[in-house]
C-alpha cells in the first residue's frame, strides 16, 4: 500500500462506518493480490530479463509487455463483471451479503485502471527511471485524494464510490502508455513468443500469486465469517499502521529483484549468497525494531488517524509483527527469482496456504483480527527457513 493508498483508507475510515471500512479493505486486498497475476507473467520476467537485452530487443520486449499487461487487465475486469452479474442473478437464492454486488461492480473498472497504472510504475522502476515514476504517481495521487476529500465533504463518499474514484484516477496512466509507445516495437509474432517465454518463466510465479490471493482472502473471509464484517474493519485499521512502511517494502522488493538479477549476471551464485545473507540480517533487525515501535504506539496512531478506537494494542502488535517478519524473506526470495527457481518458490507458497488452513482457522476463530497477525508470524518464520533451505541446496548442488 502506497502513501496515497494509506491516506485513501484513512479518508474512508473517517467518512464511513467500520463495516464500510472492512468492505473497502476486502476490495483493495483483492485488487492488489490480483495484480500479482500480471506481476508473475509480465513484470517479474521484464525485471529479470530487461537488463540482458540489447536496445532493439528491449524495445520489442517492452512493446510486448505493454500488450500483455493491457490484455490481462481487460480479462480480469471481464471476470469481475461476470461475477457481478452472477451475484445479481443468484445472490438472494444463496443468501449472499447485500454489499457483495456493489463491491464487484466497483472492482471491475478498478482492477482495469490499477493494473495499467501498476504496469507503468513497475516498468519505470525496472528501468531505473525515477523521474518517470514520479510523473506517474504524483498527479494521479493528488487527483485521487482531492476527489475523495471533495466527496467526503459533500457527504457522498461510500466504499463503492471510493473504489470508483480510485479507478478513475488510475485510468490517467493511459497517458503514460501514449507517451512511451514511440519507443516500443510491437511485433505480433514476438508478442506471442514473448508471452510463451514469460509463461515458462513465470508459470510457478503465477501459482505463487494465486496462493497469496487465496491466503489473504481466506484469512479475511474467515474473519468476516466468525466475527462479522466490522471485525475486518478492525483488522484494516491495524493493517493500515503497518502499511505506512509498505512503500519502503515495495521499493525494497523491486530493488532487491533488480540487484539480484544484476549480481547473478556479474558475480554468479557467490555474489547472490553474500547479498542474501547481508540483506536478510539487515531486514530482520529492521523488522523487529519497526514491529516493536508499532506495538507500543500503534493504538495512539489509529485513534489519531481515524478519530475512532478501531483497534487496540494487542491487535496492532500481532499484525505489525506478522507483516514486518514477512518482509525478512524479500532478499532470499529475490535471489531465488534471479536463479529462476520458480518451482521452489511455488512450493513455499503452498506452505503458506497450508499454514493458513491449519493455523489460521483456529487462531482467527479464537483471537479475531489478532489471529491473522499471529498466523502470519508463524507463517513468516516457517517460510524464511524453507527459503534458505532451498537456496543453500542450490549451493550444494
């Protein structure tokens, strides 16, 4: 979650009820996890391979990547629109919640616009074009926040309106596609060939993205089922505190993957190993420090941001520790990605799902929103150990 996303959540939390905040957070969770699909099939292959390409080959690959991203964005939006129609037709028969249909309707254009915006961002980061990234994020973020504040002041802001506003602002990223298109070379034969190559590269990563989607939606779905949608709002307020550091986490993830790809190209496995050890130690120390600070002061921050005591210290402490520990695996995961160990990464994602189903169900039932945090704590520790086991096996082989 970026700073703009965090401010958006604060505005929704202040303008709406805790139940509406919970519904909104379900929508944004689905959004960001769904973008893991183009992340696996477009952005991760581009990040790993673009550094090895000649200018002409890069122009063809960038053009193909744009076509892939647009196609996947449209496909996902169509799937959500179809789900909306099914919800209208059969919602009463299966006693579905009344908020589900408006959520699906708002998510269809949102996923389309947000995927295009994220493509522009990811390509700019992979190309080390900071000015281009700023030119995308700054105007879109300002327009989005201004529109939300005006809607809040006029009394027209709901969770569905907020999602639609984000979709409209994100659609402005189309100007980036228009601006960058002259440097692309789109060859339809190469578009198909590049997609086949990306699918081979990212097939396991696609499974990983789907596993993340299942994990996050399962945990939040369990929370809503056991404790009601307003408890999802409690979790959302606690998660917001952690998400304030998420821009650094996202940047570290993309930076680590780019550095790992470059190190492996220049120094081989030995360079990757040094990077993974040093970066993991630093990430672990930072995670514990940040989690401790958030546990101490998080409840005061929630009250200050939302003007309502949505979450207490126990919930914030558990959620903070879980999500901070999750980030410790970033360096070794990036190194495995550089080695194209997609199968091992997929096996780790299966472990995540297994732990959600085995530990998550009783913990969420027992502890509510805090149970999600403790589930992720146990999950993160187990995942880090397995990541390093796979990575050191590569050295011994």
